[in-house]
């Protein structure tokens, strides 16, 4: 066996193969490689770039990149692929000694001048010359023929986006703008390192600059633009980014870590609109965003006391009753729902927490509370002839502000008996319930039991219809039984008779007008404006809403038996009609007498 060749190198690199690999890349990508090489030169303070199209053939470009640094430490690095002195430093832009060689390989001819060497690449091959003088910095000249008609304007625009921070960047005679850094912070983020030509990804602490740039926000790798991002500001990361071979894109899951670092430091300065975009919603489901920031962002976007609803309408409704805002889960992203579930911000977990942290005890009623119980039972008997009601006074303490006021349910093992609990420690005045709020609560609880004795758990339309019936029935019942002489003038037959409804109602309205003036101290003009005649033989009150002394346009409150509430309230010692879901204050005196 005869040895034909002996070499320490395993492989040769084909110039044509290397050229074809890089010739199709966008022009600004190739120029960027040479600029990055100059920016990695620590002693360089200025980088000057000239790009122009060759006259007569717009597919050819002449490119010059010049810096004032100290030049190449080893001239072999100019033409040796994968040779680099930057491998172990993630704060250097270069990767495996490829960048400048990619530009050279895509060119028709190139010249590199550095220190006292000139390396020329042309159709005849590579020539290395030594000068008798010291060259300042490094100058790269290249003529490139592009595969298609590249737009010089677009190339210049890209290069002008390179941030000018510590070094002056001059593109075709125009200096790049200085970066407007609005925040600088430290964060431990993914980067790429090369140790003995082994590529690995690690997390290193680095500096991130938040920058206000013209146009869409971008992420920069040490001043070099990589890709557009979704954050409202650009991010300049002062270490290598884990980007693809084309050096113009990051994996989406890697990019989210950089988004998270920005959100951790800057969420307090972002508006609700800025926090409502998808990049924030996606982060809500990521482990690398802290729980504290997730909670703060959630509260800022949706408001405090906000929960994500479940498919149980009763649970959602109960949470609303306790003062919580409930969001439709279908309108939110998966990540937001996952976050809400993980921290207990769903209605199901909230109500479970309420139940576990609520202490309720039955107490002996006072003498005044016994009168309240008697009144409630009397009102119940007017609505439900076949069912009985027990009223219990309780003391209930809860960790939330909106404690339960009252509740009603069927008594255990008693088909025809219901129990109503009233919380002494809530806003309900258990010793004097004759006010719009307390009477409204009573009507509300009554309406949870339908005419068949079934419990209406939610507050949907069936509940609203039942409430209208309960309030309208009681108002009509007690209005007819009222012993006040003013009300006696309008007889029950006149009110209920359809044939004589108009005539009777005219009398009733006249008497009511008198009552409003004489009994409740309204002026004659106010009273006449507050009450108007009806149509179709039914009752129609049109009441002017008031704010201070200003009366607003009329709105309908009571038509026939369809009762939505017409209520007299005490406005600082002065009675006026106001809208309410119960119209019970008109008959307060009757309740006391009966």
C-alpha cells in the first residue's frame, strides 16, 4: 500500500460549495456579518460603511467597511473558516469564525487590509501580501453580484437600524442615530457559547436595554437588529442570542423568556392596552414569569376582585353577588385561564375558599328582631299560601368585604317549609327593616322560590320575572289594603276592573298626586311631572329620575301588573319617587299597621 497524501486536516472546503451556500443570502445579511466583525473589535470607535450599485449593472454592488480598531490578531483568521478568537465569550457577536468569510465567499472579488497585510480574493485565487507600513484598523472591500435585483434603499434602511451606542456607525455618509435607552436592567437569559467548537446553550446574566425606536419594536443582539417583536419597546440584549443559522430569527419559546424579563421590570409603566396584547397573555401560562407579576398584570388589566367563570352558572352568579367581576373564559386565552386556575382566581375555587373560611352561627333574636321576623312571615304569606317560612337570625363572618346578607332554601326533610337566614353582621338592619334596601333584600329572597316551590338558583330571566311578580303582587295587595284615607278613595274594584280601569285610574292618579304633595312634601309641579296617565287600561307611571335638583327625562317603571319597581325613598328628609326593583316603600305605613 502506497501513501499518496498525508495531512493533519480531515476535510477540504469547496470554494464553489461555500460560495453557493452564501450567494443567495440577502445583501444586508452579508454586509451585516462584516459590520458585526468590526463591532467586536474592542478598540474601534467608528465604523464606516459605503454601499453603491455598479453603474450599468444594478445586480452588482461595491461594498466598503472600514473601522479604526487594532486589526486582526491572526491573519489566518481572514481566510480560515471556523477559526475565531471569540468562541468562549458570549458577549462577542461572532460565531465560529464564519461571518466575514461568508461575505467574501459570496463576492466576485474582495480585499482585506489589516495591520501590515493585504489579502486579496479574485478569480485567480487568494493572494497574501505584506506591506511596509502599518494599516490603521481593518478595511474590507467586496464586489457582490446578487442573485436577484436587490433594492439598495431597503438594504440601507436595514443597516441604518443598527444601534449606535458606544461606537459611531456611519452608513453612506449618514451617522446612525444614538439609541434612546429608557431603561437598563440585568437578567439571566439564554445565550450561545462555543467551547472547543462544541456549541451549547446556557443562561448567563446580561444587560438588557429597553429602547424607543422608530417603527416596529425589534430585538437586537448587541446593537444588531434580529427580528420584530411584540413588546411596545425594542430590546437590546448585550450578549449572543439563541438565533437560527440565518441569524434573523429566534425560537418563539426562547423569545418568551426575553419578553418575561422585560415584563418583570417594566409592567408598572405599561398601559392596560399594552398589557392586553397576546404576548402578555401567553406569558401568563409560563413558569418563568413570577406569580407576583402575573397577579399584578391580571389585576391591572381586568381589575381587582375579578374571577374567571366556570361552566356552573350558579357558582358564577354567587360570586357576582359577593361583589366579584366574572369574566367569560371563552373570551380569554388558554394561558390566562391556566394562570387564573393555578392561583385560585376562578369562581369555583373562590366560592370553595369562601365556604371554607366562613363561620356562621345562629343567634337568639332580640325583641325588635322578632318583630322583623313576624313582618317577613306576614309578607311571605301574601305570596305563598301553601308554603311556610321560618326566619333565622345568624351572625356570619367572611374574609371578603361583601358578606352574605340573606339566603333562602328548602328546609331539610320538610317539603313545604323554607328557611330564610338573615345575617346580623351585614348591611341588613335586622331591628328596623323598613327601608328600601332591607325590603328589597326580602323581595329578592322571596323571588328565589317559584310558585311551584322550586328554588331558582341564578338570576336569569326566570328569577327576574318572579321578582317582578313578587314585588308587584305585594305592592298591589298592600295598596288595596292601605287604610290611609287618601288611598281609600281609589277602590279595589276601580283598580282591578278592566272595564272601569281608565276611570278608576284617573281617580287613583288624582289621589296619588294629592298624597305626593300633602304626605310626602313634594311641590305641585314636581308631583304633576312625576305621574302621568296610562294606556290600554293599565297602570303606567312615568317618573323623572333626579340628580340633585335636576329632573331627567321620564322612563317607564310600572305598567299594569308588569312591575319593575316604583319606590318612594327618603332623600335627606324629602320623599321622592325613585327606580328600584321593589316598590314597597309606598306601603311602609300599611306594613306597620298590619
